[in-house]
């Protein structure tokens, strides 16, 4: 929002003129009666100097630029004798010009100087009077009383010294603990500790975490408003994905405000999406055939192109009734978002769909995502028995391989049982990949 100066006749704008703009002083209601009265008086003075008929609802948007203060900015609340306690220059409705305002400021500065000199003089006179006070004659006390007083002073001093040392040591330990907590989740915390890496980020080792950070580092920005290092920003995002703590929890872990934790997560997740999404691509058929694993080549030849499955991720219960209905999964008995994933026989993710509500069936997701457009004539798709999409796949000139199953018919033949075993053994790869994603 562009700031405009509220003074009559002033056309300064925040987007065009290099000026500072100041809000209308607030009324302080929680700092005592004197402060309340003074802040009310100052606010009224500002409104009087602005001299406009301003609605109460528009007061939060009132701004006054630096041109209307002799020093370029308003003075402090308790400095009510300062000419800049309220706008005084170029008001558009008074005869006060810049020269007059400057003289007022100089007069104020001379008064402050005289008051400072007087304070120094009073302090010097007090010291002279203290020095000229005659010494009090020593009282005649018994030796035993003097000894008791000496012992008391000595014991008190030793006790105070011990307490001081204890407090200094406690302060040092607390500083070390604070520095330790601030350094949590840095490189040293994860280096040579794959258990910490797996627990907090879900990645299997520090080497993988380091490769991921190196790949994203140049796109992560550090600013003066965010004291987290680039590495800590990435770790914060991974912890949110892995453990899903609240932003208040993340703020406590990284010693930042919850809003900073939220902004950091959203920023890093967008960077990860832009940088990592190109790593999921549909391979060329020739490359796929040349590197086909022997287990697939023996049982299915070279035609298996992709193994597909759907997985669901739990959601918080939506407040919107339509969203709650569309995300309800009768299989998981919870609100979920569903994704279609495809992997190559080599175990590489080659397809990941957009998110769908948990209510959508596997068949619906396959037919309404972009998956079918990836298929070429002659491709073979391996899926679970819930994917009744042979017609849709067949329209693309491809073939669907499913494990055999019986409904109300006779039991499976030996050949069907063997085929089911081969398909199940091959599909275990996609289950393993989904497990890694979770």
C-alpha cells in the first residue's frame, strides 16, 4: 500500500519521494495515568496540526512525512518541549515557515544545553559539600565489639563473594546451553550421525542430506529477517515433512518466531518442488529395454514399462463440508489425499500425479490424470487387482498386467497362481518406493 502525507498541500508519496512517513501516535493505555494523558494529548496535537476531518476508521492509515519536522522525524513521547513533538513545518494552514521552525529547534537545543550544564554544576557542588563535611569522631568501643564487627563484615563479604561466583558460573552454563540449543540442527548435529538424519528428516544418511543441500543451496536465500542458515532452513522443511510438528514447536526448536518457521517452510517447499520435479521423468523406451532387470526380462520380456499404485496421505479434517466429503477415504477411514505413482522396473520413479481427494477411486485417478497420455503402443503396465483400467489402457495400444483373482468362479488354476506370484514379486518394488516416500 502506498503511503500519502496527510498534511494539507503536501503531495509526497512513498512510492515516488524518498521521504520517511510516520503513523499517528498511539494512545498508551497500559503504562500508567501520566503516560495515558500525555499520549492522548500528543495524538490530539497531531490531529490539530493536520487539520483535516478524518473518520475514525481511517485514522490507522494516516501518515505524515518527514518534511513537516525540523529534525526530519518526531521526538520521543516524554520530550514534550521539543518542537518536533508534533508536526510544525509546512502545515499548509499556518504561518510557521522553515526558518521559524529552525529557530524553535535551536532555542530548544540551547535550553537542553543549559539544563545539562546546570545538572553538572549541581553535581559538582554536592561533591564539594560532601568533601567538606567534618569527619565523625571515632566512638570508643570495646575491643570485643570491634572484633565482632570485623568478623561480621568479613563473613558478609565472603558470603557475597561466594554467591557472586555461583551466579557467574550459573550464567556461564546457561549461555553454553543456549548456544548449544541455537546450534541444534546444524551440520555438526547431523554429521557422522545417520540415526539423527533418519529420525528428523527421513533420509537414510548424512551423505544423501548433504547431496540434497548442495543441489538446492544456491536457490535458498538468507536475509537479515531470518537468522537461520541455509542448511537449517532445509532441515526445518524436512522436519515438518517428516514429523509434522506445529509451527510453534518448530519455532522453539530453531529459536525463531512461529511465523518465521511457517514462511521458511513454504519457501523451501516451493524451491524443492521447482528443483526436484524435473528428476521425475518418463524414460525413453530404448533406454528402458537396455537396462531391464533380469527378473523382469525372464518372466515378462522387455515390455514392462511401468508399475503403478496409489498411496494416500492423512489430512486434518477439513472444515468445509464439500472438501470433507471429497477427501473421505472409505479404505483408510480418514480424510486423505491420494496420489498415483509409477516406477520403472529399475526402481526409479517415472510418474507422480497431482493430488486427488481420498474419495476418488484408483480407476478414476488413472483415467483423469495425465498417466494414460504417457503410454505408447506396445507398453505393458503392471498394477494391482484394484486397477480395473484395462479398457482405458487398451485404448492407448498398451496392455495391463494384473494378478489373477477369483470372485464367485472356480478356484485359480496352477498357471494363474504362478502368474500371480510373479506379479506380486515384481510389484514389491513399488511398495518399497512408497514406503521410502512415507
